[in-house]
């Protein structure tokens, strides 16, 4: 019987957590650790923090719920405001850890941290053979269940979608058993406050479209409300291009982004809903959006660091500009397009923006002003509560014409405003702030 450690990253849930399941199997004791990595809250080259206050607050709430939910399973979560590579080797020694379990990541920064931990352990004779068990656990269709090898993932989403729908399979969710109480290892580590992370406390804006809190329990409450209490799922496709309020879209993306809700959980709940209430194009469309999320993850898996490069995955050369004055105007909502401005002000005030808004402000930045799209992607990374590295950079490449859009389209911003904000209600809401 072993002593196992789960290093939580963007899988901040108890239900449907493969690393956690593997860790408690054949274990005498199992503990978890989460690190609020100081690098995530440092100032970037653009002058803003890598993670701003909105996602930081959501993350604190999420880890607080994770700690409580794990405790109910008699698993202790240790929380630190330090680099994982500085903490995990110490925990391995102190608790005589036999194996480390974590979610498999493949993007540059995440891989670097994993390598740092492995190097630290391998530098000590007594720890160099400790298994580091990494599991792919952020997909809807797991890699072993898609009808492609990674290198053959198609460049066009429709080709990926059709074949996955026809030949792929989605695994059932998994549950975690309560561990014996005598195996619980108490700890006195505390969650950081917003101030500890370098922010001032704030009140949520009264007009925010995302008034929700972080955490697995909160995610399930939202799912229950959106599906069963309101049956908004039955109208999802019709309303998803909305701009104002909490219910024009599911708002699941923030919980999906930090892994407090799994894509598989949503999928099987959709199936339950369709059996009980009825299936239609709207219920299908939420699955369709989950498949887009998977697709961007597989593209980043396939393409590696190319998703962060200016020419993107197409190696396309454009004459990009890097005008800091333009960047500030865009950020502050001081461009010549009121619809863009309203969306950028909403983002600055709330940490959230609709999907329709994101497409427009990104198209404006990359296609109208022809500015380096990675500057916009970095700002979204800082501000968005639902930032996900794969979706963020995948969508920005797509909009900038260096990704997976075969048509290389450009948005007519004024026409978009007429279509989606016909009475100007959204623009009035935010331009008068």
C-alpha cells in the first residue's frame, strides 16, 4: 500500500477526476497539493498581470471548494503560494510519497514546470525512481477514443467533427470513493487572499453577465439551473449570440477552463436532458461547442509551440504592426467602433465577454488595425475568467487568419452591431460607464 500525491492543475474537481481515481487505487494515504504559482500573477512584457483579479478571485473560490470536497472524501489538500517545483519535492520527502499523479499538459509553460519537478526529484538518489503518472483528462473525446492519430488531426473543424461524431466514443464519467477516515492527514496550509496575490478586493459589477462563483459545487448548481430549472438548454442555439444577461449562453466555460467541471459531465447531462425533455438542434449545439473546445486542444497538441507564433499554424506572413498607442486605445475601449468599445469596457469591468463580442474585437484588432494578434491574446489571457490556453490561442489564430479558418473571414463590425445589438441596448449599457 502506497502513499500517493495528486498535483492539481487545471483539474480542480473531485468528480470525474482520473488522476485522483488512479491515486487512491492501491494507496494507503492520498494527499493533494495546489500551488498558486507566483509566475501566474507576475507582470507581463505588456505591463499587465498574467492573471488579473477576476480569474484570481474565481480561482481562490474554486480551490476553496476543492479543499472542502476532498476533505469530505478524507483526502487532504495542501495549498501553497509558491512554485510547484519548490513545494512538491518537499512534500514527497515529508510524506514519503511513492507516486505523483497529475493531469497531462503539453503547452510550453506547463511542460516546463513538470520538467522542473522531475529534475528536482531525479537529482536526489532516493527520489529519482518515483513514478510521475500523467493522465489526459481535459477532453470530451479522450485521445484513445478519437478516430485519428494526433499527427492526422485535420486542419478543418468540420472534418474533425464529422468523423468524431461517426466513429469516436465518449467515456463514462468516474466517481471517487470516500477514503478511510484514519488515512486523513490534516494540514494547516491556508488559501491566499486576493490581497496575498497582489490585488485589491472588489465588488462584482452589477451588469456583469457572469455573476457566478468558482468551484465544482457552483458549476453543478449552474448546470442544474441552465438545464432543469429553466430548460434554457432547449433554446441554446437561438440565444447563444446574445450580449446581455446570464442566460443567453450556458456560461460553463469558466468552470471548464480550470477543470472544476469536466466536458464529459456536461455531455452525459445533455444526454439525460434529451431523454427526459427532448433533443433538438439547441441541445446538440452545446455538444457542438464542446467539440470545438476539444478540437482546439487537439490542434495545440498536434502543433505545439506554433500556436504561440506570429505566423500561426499556417506559416502565413502578414505585415503585422505593434503600436502601443493603438493597444491602449483598444484595451480602454477608445477606438472608432462603439460596438468594439462596449465589449472591451465590459471585459475590463467584469472579466467576461460574449462569444460574439470576442470575435468582433479580435477581428477588429487583427484585421482592421492589423496589429500583432498575440498582443490581443495576451490581454485576453490576463482578463478572462474563462481563459483556456488552447481555446484562447486557437480562436485568436482563427480570427487572425493564421489558424483553422479556411475562409480567412473579416467581420463587418457595424453590420454585426446592427444584427446583434439592433436597438443599441448593449452599447448603451457599457458605453455610459
